[in-house]
């Protein structure tokens, strides 16, 4: 075909079969002058290796054309093929090519398929389009100029009046040198344009680098993050809540394990956690609004400590950065601090403080306390009965003894003494349990506070630093 023979003339190799039956090419093939970057380009274009040829790697004719270095010449399937896959392949690669060379023949140069399907829609691309009228040798000499003029007329109707038209005979070699020279000129112009654009990009990148900087940003240190978490915890009132957890645990456990005859007095004291609207239970939270606590709001000193910690983090990570990025990081570091009070309060309200459930041993102590109360009351009743019988001069029953001590006396004194001793011992257990639960609550609260500090301060700073690193990497690439 006209296209295949033209392709072979340009490459000076028999790469595309020239046949009578159409379509003669069912896939795209490529011939490359030079190999720098071609492999990646052809992979991106979807040209498989078996359809690729490196022009200068052949056992060469010695006619390598340095003017075409860097050219990747594609031979596409016939545009008017009846195969749908051929149409799709042509449409795909036409959209990607830098220079389009449409090869027509004298028999079908006016075919509406190529004009309506390709040339008219590509009228805006006429500056990167060439038209070749091949097999001009088959046209009588006196009709050649008229046919070329007719091709130009059709191109004007397609909206492409400035497209060059080359009359060519691949069989006789007419016009091939001119077409190759035009391609070489386009390549040289593209290389010059690329070099100019590269220089422009590098110049702009240099100015951007002066304004933006290319120094690597410092990483956030664990020490600064710990200071921020401590400032947030102090502003949230974590020490107050932890102290309330310890005190509340003592009150609840003492009430459950203390001497029942006196432990009821602890019910008169208010629970520290409930006074802070913490640990209210699900139903009580619904009634109270569930989201707010009565933990004191941050003082000016505590808020100043938060501001200082945030500023120190921003200063640390922006050391060496250009002023615009310093300003940007500082801005995002405080951009969400208006939400700080609500977030800290919600964190405290939602935290599991671990004080709702009594220690397992408390139930056993409670049973023992009531057994000792029963023993004490039984001994007192027994002795009372004996006293009444003696007062009434009634015969007294024999009183059991244990190692010489009357059993009622032992029950009264022993029950009371053991009950008090057990209550005192439980106070030691209660103190240890309260301190343990306070430490656990402190860990849970600080972990929750850490999440808040990362969301409100650390994450915005990291996002801005990621944007800086992306810009920095792009500038360094552009400056190479």
C-alpha cells in the first residue's frame, strides 16, 4: 500500500509489508532512531517489543541519519480497515503523536472516511500535520499538479489550509528526501523548543527555589510532641480527673468494704467524679447532655503553655525553611486550636475511667463483714438474754466456752474486733487499688489526649510539610 511503502522508504528498511489485499498492517509498529528513552516511551505507547525496531542497531547500511536522532516513527493500521480493533488502535495513537503524516494515494485521496473521521476533527492540529500523496508516478504527468491542487482544496475544506502536501513516489524514490528533510526540520525545531522550554523551566525553578527554598525540613522530635501532649493534658484537666478517680475509687471501695455500721456515713460525701459530670452512666449522660463535663476550663497560664508548645513545634520543623513555608506551617499549626476546648472536654467525657466496677475482692470482704456483724449481734443478744435471766433470778442455762472464755463474749468481742481489723486492712487494699486505677486512668486519658494533639496540631503540620517536600522534590528535579 502507499502508506507501507512510504514507511519503508523513510526507514530505508523493509519493515512494513506491501500487499494487495487490505488491510496490510493489523498492528502498530515502531522504528526508533537512537535508543535514549525509547523503551519507556514505547511501553507507555503500548507498542510490544516484537513490533519495535531500533534503526541504528541493524547490521547497518552505513546510512544512519543523525538528523533523525530521537525520532520514533509509528506505522499504524489502515484507518479505513473494516476491523474495529484497527480503528481503535489508530484513534488511540493519533491522540498521542507529536507529528501526524497522512499518506494518501491517487485512487482514494478524496475518501470521506479519512477527511470526516480524522482530518476535520484535527483541524486545530494542522501545525503538526503533513499530508503525503504517494504513487504520484501512477498519475499522468499532465494531471499531477491538478491532483495536488485538489488535495490542497480538500484540506482547506477540512479547515487545514496550511498543511504541507508532498507528492511522492516510494517506488522511484521521488520526494522521499524532501519528506525526510521536513521531518528532520520538525525534529530540530522540537529539540530547540524542548531545550528552550527546559531552560525556561530551569530559570523559573531557580526563582521559585529562591523564594521557596530547597532545604530538607526537620522531623518532629518525640520530645516536642511529649511537651505538647503534656500541655494539652494540663489544659484538659487530666491531673484533676486523675485525682478525682483515685478519691472516688477510695470512697466507693470504702463504702463497700468498710465496717457496715459506720460506712453509711460515706454516702453523705459527694462523689468527686460525679461532681465533674464524669462516670455518670449511659442514662445519666443522656439526661445531662452527654457531651459536657464540669472540669474547670483551661486557665490563661495553661492556654499560654499550649500556645508555646505549638509554636516551639512549628519553629523546630521550619528551621532553615524559607519565610513563606515558615508562615504557612505556623498558620496551619494553630488553624484548629479553636476546637481545642470542645475536643478535650469530649475526650474526658467519653473516656473509660475504669471506676464503675468494684474490685473482685470487695464482694468477699462484704460477705465477711456481714458474717462478723451477725456474730457480734448474736453474741450481744446472747449475753443480753443471760443478763435478763440473771436479773429475774431465773435458772441460767449452761454457757458454752472456748478455751475458758464464754462463747457469747467471744462472739461479741471477736466479731467487733475482727470487723474493725478487717476494715482497717481493707483500707490498705483500697489505697493500693485507688492508686492503680488512677495510674490506669492517667494512661488512658493521656493516650486519648495524644490523639487530639495529633489531629489538631501534628497532622496539619505533617500535611503542610508533605506539600513542601513535594514542591521541593519537583524543584530539585527541575533544576537538574
